[in-house]
């Protein structure tokens, strides 16, 4: 199942993102995902990333056969909906830390006829 973004409307501090389901059927299924701007701020999500966040949410629930998609015809995002985003960020931070550690491997440098091992992050040309 695929979804297409139709735009958004905003009332006060609630932004409502509209999507429709792309399918072969002639019935057009519309989904409206409402997000309070305070939630975006709390979870450090740019408002411009709102459509992508909502699309990921729709894609995640559409593959779960136990979830009734009709509840997403008019859905209000709650703080727990950001759980997967926060987990994804934590994974990225961990991967970056591992990458940083692996790039600081000891390299030999010749000094006064013997080899001294220096940390690569300290070596400057």
C-alpha cells in the first residue's frame, strides 16, 4: 500500500497533514494526521519534516495487519507515536560513535628510529 501527500492545513497550533491511499480501487481513502506543533518541538522534529514523519507513521501501521486503518482517517498524533523516531535517532548516534571509535585506531609513526603509536584523531599533518 502506498500513500500520497496532499498538503496540510493549520489551525492554531495544530497542523493537519492530508494523505490519500494509492490503489487500483476507485474508492479514494483519505487520511488526516493531526500533530500539535508543541510535540514537534518536544521531540526536536522540524515542522518541514512533518509530512515525512506522518508518512512513516502511515506506512508502519499499514503493514500491521492487526491495525484498523480507518482510525487513521482522522488521527491525532500523541507523544508515543514518536517512539520509533527516537529509537532511530539513538541508533544513528550509536553508529556514529562506533564509526568515530573505529576511525581513531592507532597508526605507527616513525620517530628517532623507532615506531611510536599515536591516536589517529590526534595526528595532524
